[in-house]
C-alpha cells in the first residue's frame, strides 16, 4: 500500500468507528434515559446500578451491530468517498492517469474488512449473549417472573409455561405436548413446577426438565418420548434444544444460534420451523454479499458524477440502498411464508442487484 492508500484506508476506518460509535451511543442514551427508573434506586447503590447498566447494554451491542453492520459499512464508505471528492483528493490522481477504481481500492479493502466482522459477531458473540437478551431492565438478578413464549424441541415436543424465573431456571405451570409419533401418541402433560437441569456429564437426570406435581400422575401404557418416571406425579423430561432459554425466547429462539447449530438443526428430521430456519441459514451466507452490493452501489452513485451536489448524490444513494433493503425484507418474508424456496429467498437480492451494482461501479468515470 502506498502512502495515499494508507491515508484513505485510515480515513475509512476512522469514519467507520465514528458512525458505529454514534449509532450505538445514540441508542444507549435514548433507551437509558427512557427507562432510567428501571436501573436506579435499586438495592446495592450507585455502583451496582452502573454495573447493571454496563452489563445490560453490553449484551445488546452485538445484537445492534448485527442489525446495523452493513449500513455502517455503507455510510462509512460513502462519507469517505464524498470527503475525498470535496477535498479534491481524487483529482490529482486522476490527472496522473490513475483510474478511480484504483484510487478507491483502500475503501474497498476497508469495506471487506468491516463486512467480515459481521459473520464473526454472529458466530462467536451473539450466541454467547443470546440468553441475556431476554433479561428485563429492572431485574439484574433474574429473580422476577417473566413471560414465556414456548418452544419446540428437536424431538417434536412442545413446551410452554405460565411464568419463568431465570435465576433458578424454574417455570410455574409448565405444559408439555408430545407429538403423535411418541410411543404414547399425542398426549398433554402439566406440572405445577418444573426446573431445568443443565447437562452434567453422564448423569441421566440432567439435560432436561424435572417435573413435580405433574398430571397425569402415572401412565398405564408406554411413557411418552424422553420421559423418565421418578414417582407419582414426578417425571424427568430429556430435551435437546428446549432448555429454559429456548422456552423463554419462544419459537424464534434459533435466530441468535450459530450457523453451525442451524446446520445441525436443519439436518434433524423434525420438520417444524424448517422453512424459516433454512431461510435464515442461507441469509447468513448472503448477508456479507448484500453488504458488499450496498457498498458498491453507494460508491458508484457517489463517484458517478463528481460535479453533482453531495446532497443529491446522498439522496440517490439512500433511495437505491433503501430499495435493496426493502427487497431483502420482502424476499425473507416470502421465504418464511413458503412462497419462495429458502435458497431463492436469500440469493435473489444478490442475483438481481449484484449485476446492477457491478455495472454501475464499472461505469464510474476514470
């Protein structure tokens, strides 16, 4: 990289960090002052309130980055290119015979680098903090009751409850529905109290739900799938996916799962949620490509006419990328509703807008 390349590359990274910190800071400030009463005036004093604020918003930064990563890359690239035009930093290079595409190569390198942060965040950070995203602002210890949305296990068992307590992984009035493929057929069980026991080695009574005061108190025929009878009205239900956090997050609990976990769930023969999970899996693959298309399209619009007013170029860039974003949402919706195949729903925006972006970028004045 030449000296100019390093200068433009550093300018892009600086713009990226400024845009990202402004967006994250704006979200934190607005949300914090809107719900300030949920964090202050709690037992433990000021120090504990500050730790709770840091922990609460710290777990939400990866989720916010996952939503805005592509847009931050686009805004940083467009702002850096516009600043280069405003300061006439491209004109000397063009006069020396350097093509525009070569001059902005550091911007493209910076875009590739920041777009790669999205998959890393999705694979390593989001799965780690996903369980904390359902926590309430005014309940740092997880002792308060929270509503449960229910979830399906990989075996087809559906679990839901009236109220949950994160601190003890306990659920009041748990309801379990077994599928028709169960040895007992489709049956329903209820338990006044259920506690999830995490997996611990080879202990058979871990990795599932301990049900107490359950109905029916006993089964005359075969037991349902993955159920171990412990006594009258006491059972242990082994599960694969439907732990406390999955039941708390609801049917879309897999949204924050890693791509490897999604692939494992797609390989399972249980058909429930297969379409939405497949759309999400392919969207994970195409998301960096969509971000690259947005960056190419935005840069092409900004650099197409250096004499055009910067606000006009910014408006055209906003309109084009908004059209792409809306098309991505529309394809995802059609894929979730089984109107489009999952593969087509994820790849169609890249297939349609990719050539347009490349042609527009290739037509940039050099």
